[in-house]
C-alpha cells in the first residue's frame, strides 16, 4: 500500500490499493472529520471513528466493512511525529474516501468572538462536511471584524455554536450547552467535556440563551483542534467577556487526554 509522505497531501482510497496520492479533491464533500494529531497522539480516537462511520451511514455511504478498512489504513498512514490536522472525507456521488493530511495551524489558548449573531447557513447542521465552505466564508467575515470566530444563531436568536466549534458557558457552577433539539453538531471534544463534568459531580444543563444572555459569563469555544479556548473578547457588540476562571485547569486536563494511536499494522 502506498502511504502519504510526511508533507501536506491528499490521498484517495480503494480496497485493492489502499491510500494512493491524488492530485486534486473533486466532488462535493458529504462527510468530514478532523482532529489534532501531536507526535502520534490524539483525543477521542474511538469517538471520531464512530462519528465518521455513523455520518457515512446517514448518507448511504460505502458498506461498513469498507469504512472500517479505510479507517484502519488511515490509522496506519498517519505520522507518528510532528503536529498535524488530518481530515478524513467522503465525497461526491461515487462515495470516494479520502485522507487530507495537513500540518496543524498555530494553536490558540483564547479566542475573540464576533458577537453579531449570524443566522445559521448550514443545510445539514448535524453532519460535518457538506457546509464547511459556507462556514469558512462566515469565519472570514468574522476575521474582518477583528474576531477569530463567529457565533451561529437560530432564526429565533438562540445561540447554537460557532463556525468551527461547540459553545459552552458557565452559569454559577453549572456547565451549560444549547439544547440537543437545536441544530447543533455532535462535537467529540465537547462530549469529553460533558463526561468529565458529570464524573466530577458538576451539573450539566441544556439551556436556551441568546447572545446577549452570555454577557459577562465565562464562555468556551471547544473543538478538536484547539481544545478549550475561553472567550476573552467580544467584537461588534457591547458585550463583556467573563473571567476565564475555570479554563486553565480544564485545558490542562484536556491536554492529558491525548493518547497514542493504535499500533501500525
């Protein structure tokens, strides 16, 4: 089997030859999943695998057996040194499976958020992949307004998530998230955060909130690349970022969640 070299590359997969270099990425993106990989270690390996397999099943993708073979070949091909941001993909009507191997961008420890809530542009909000281009354009607009991230809101004004991450916030000693009946992506990293909270005896609640109701609170932007980033500034509106009192300890815990990839076959 031909494996990607230790440089940014795109590979396609088929059962006979495994992963082979591809010059371009054609076809509509149906499913995508990505994570931080540092020296062969990552968080939530099994959870990312399960989400990718489930999402492929939701759009009538390849048979489960083929998906498992693809995931095994991807795991073997991933580099065991350096910082990377790999992405597995299912694309186009032909259900092409691909691995995009990318260097990790600079990682942030805090985040500035555009506080002008953006109506959710996604067509399939609970599946990562089809709407990545629309979300990238939204994030570009946020950068133009002096922010790193933009907040998606429902037509009612209720907070959903950011363009690239889940949103959580603290109300007194309660860890809060948008209700699951709202159109939010099932984030792997925010799932780890919720699990840790419950194991620690911290109450977790799903609450409907507008952006204005997050004023002055400790708010986190959470994803698989940066982990937990507390909001340290809001732009575009007169909102105050609450003190990030809990974030440092939780960031240390999440860093310790990095585990080695399974051995290469």
